[in-house]
C-alpha cells in the first residue's frame, strides 16, 4: 500500500470481471497497490485470482456475481458506486466496460475504459467475435469520459476509428518486480521436466488464443529442431485453443520437445521464466505485454513479433530479435540464431533489463494514471 498523500485523488472503482490471471490482472494488482486503500476498490466476480490478495492488503473488494455475464452485475455495481461514493469507474476489459458503462450512468460516476489491446484486432477481421467486440466497444461509449491505452499503436487505431485524441491517455504498462525473490534455476527446470542437461529452453506464456499465435510457434520450433536438436519449448497458459494446439503438436510428433503446460500460477511462471534461456512472443496483436516486461527484468533474450506495442518496448537487435508476425520462417531463424549464439543472447538480455528498469517503472505509471483519474473527474464539473 502506498503511504504517499494523494489529497486530490477521486474515489475510483476498478472493474475487472476476469477469473484468469494474465497481463491485465497483473497490471491491475500491482497498480492498485500503489494507491491508498481508502481511494480505490475492486469490483470483481467470485473466483477472481487477484481479489484475495487485494483484500489481504486492506483494499475493498466487491464480489458482484459468479460469472461476467450475470445481469445482477449491473444492479450490484450501481449499488456499490452509490453506497461507497465512487466517482470514477475504470474498466479493464470489454465485459467490464459493458456493465461499467451502464452502472456509471445510473450511479452518476465518470467512466474510464482502460484498453490493454484494441480488442477487435484479437480476432480475424469480420469474424463473429470481431463483430461483437466492435459493436460492444462503440455502443458503450455513451458515458465515457476518457480512455487509457497501453501503447501508441492502440492510440493510433482509435484515432483512425474516430475517437478524439484529447480523450485518450497513453500510459505504458510497467512492473515492480523483485527479481531476487524469484526462485528457480536452469538445473531446477531441467529436473522438473526431465529435459537433457544441454537443452536450450524457450518459453511462451499467455492465453491460448488466436491473437497469441502459438500455432506459428509450434511450427517454428518443429522446423528449428531439424537443425538444433537441443531446442525445447514450454508453452504456459490455458484457453480456447488448448485442444487444437495439442492436436497440432501430436500431428507434428513434437510432444517430446514442446511442452503444453496449461494454467500455471504466477509465482511458478516467474520461476520458469527465470530458469529458461529465451522468451518468445509470436503474437498477432499485443498491447504492451506485462509478461514481456517481466522477461526483460529477468534479463532474458527475447524473440517477438513486431506488432502492437512490442516495438515500443524493445528495439530490434538491441533488446530483442523482432520478426514479422505470421512468418514462421523468420521466427524459426530468430530462435536458431539466439539458441546458437551465447554472446548475442547475453547482450540482448542485459540491454533488455537495463531498459525496463529505466523506462517502465510502476511509480511512473501510477503518477500518469492518477492524473487521468483527476482529469476524468474534472470533466464532470
């Protein structure tokens, strides 16, 4: 909890209707802990991963329902806003914004929508999900005061869609990671998954969804193994494509060198990240991913696609090797290059660590977010 006085800060209700733990949830958890406990609270669903930790830290948590589509969410959120005097509602994902837009209207609060990605881009254009997210985004802007976006790429896409630039605050994601407290080692990882002592291990972490392009990664690792049999890949995460990816791995005969772990809790994931050799993010779209910032803080060489906010975090051949999204060939070559060049891997990792601790600090994110909340409240006057 922050002890610093913030006398002009409005009372803010953060809405995160997710039961998973990903980059968005990690950001919400870390950022909320910078605010005084009497100025910010969390509206969540039962099963929220971050809610118990916030409650233990002294923050107010309001459990609205068991699932994010329960219509009781609206009535309970309005009641929370009114009963506890919340002045600003900050929503963290499309479902949260859907309910939050109506609740802020009936509860007479200002609405901020934090966009961790331009959600329409997470699905193939004109697909059913793309159409649904597009409709939800623009239909719920009737009470909107401001947007917070985590990358310049998202901001530019919104401006192109007709949203005034004056309504958009660009605030990069950040981390406050005590790397010395993270357990794990290469030896621990090799023993845990019974891998050869000379293995080169790449890790990908995230939802198993189209936007994350794990299918491209599986193909790339399979190709790379034809020339480098020491390369192994761990994929940590769960999602709607789990069965499809299992089938792809089986069809390629890759189950001996590609490990699909499913859900891994955050502490365990950090231990695996600390212990691996390469962090890889082949996404088709991204904001400014917290997982990438964590990999940078742990000094990992990175292979990532050049999409979304990723090039705003790392520069090609300085902190990472950036590849064209969708190019399995480029991804294969980048993995092989780092796996075969220890000097390059070390240089990229050291540069990444220096950059994240210089430019993406939680204190900077806190100050910018505080200012956005204050601006939202002032617009109501």
